[in-house]
């Protein structure tokens, strides 16, 4: 069984015992993560359910494994013949979550 959940402005495929990286959550390491924003539930042993916008009675539960920072992304702006160059770097704050269970009522 798997589910598509919405966390922040992104969507993630959640399966039991799978580790996903989401945008930084304000939870402590080892805390429980629960999401009721389930967009789709499906898989081998479950009938596919599509939410409008969310599946009623469905939730995904997980545990916060760690907080980390993503890879550095470099942006470079240049305007030719104008002596204009700008370099910026950015590292996204992430939280690693291990999915424990998917419940559908």
C-alpha cells in the first residue's frame, strides 16, 4: 500500500518503512509526524481512492529521523557587456521522516 501526501507545497509518495525528505518541520528528533493531507491511496491490497482534494479518513504516520541540509544550489546571474555578475548559494533545510503506517477508515 502507498499514499501520495501533501507536505508544504510538495507531494511525496509514502510507503511503510520508506524514508522521505520533506521541507523542515518544527518537530524534535524522534517525534511523531502525522499528515491528514492524503491525496491518493492505492496499492496491491487496497482499492485505489482519489481524494477531492483529500481522502476522507486517511492519515499517514511517521517518525522524525533527523534534520539536515540539502545540497548546495548555485545561482549565477550575468548581463553581458555590462560588468554585472551575481553568484548566490542556497542550501534547503530538510527533515528526514520514516513512514510507519498508512491508515484508511
